C-alpha cells in the first residue's frame, strides 16, 4: 500500500504542469554570428526570441583588444531587437556583448564575434 501510494505520488508530480521559464535567446544578428564581412556595417542588429525590457537591455561592440567602441539599446521599431550604431569600423575582429531582460523579467546574456576583412 505504501509503495503504491508513493508510486502514484511520483507519477502525479512528474505529470503535473509546470510554468514556462522563457528567456530571451539570441535568434540571429547582422553581421551574423561568427561571420566574415567585407563591408563594414553601419549598425549591429540583434534579434531575440522574446520581447525585451528596453530600459534594462543593452549591447556593446568591442574591438579585438577589448576596448568598447559603441553601445546600443532597444530598437524602437521592434520590441525583440537591439541596435548598436557604429561608424568607420576598420578591418579586424570584433566582439558583441549583450545583456537583456525579457518582459517576463528573465535575464539572459551572451556574446559573439565577427570579422571585417577587406
């Protein structure tokens, strides 16, 4: 009897619905993650899987040596995107670092690199 009750309780817990724990994940970016481009971009654009809280979401572009080149934030035209405006990027390797909070208050962060080659 005790084993049967424990087994029923374990099955009930396993089958119980759970709340979704959504996080904003980077879906794609321009320049693309890990890409090599020949034309320097005028902006770095990142798109996420969830709507972002604009006041608490940002991205920055760093040189290969780690110096911050530009920072950006929410795209006013798309609640799931960030934009980092840039100008006069020279050939080299660059790193984009992002930190976002989705509108359901979950935090996500990450980074990726791209390279400009003439």
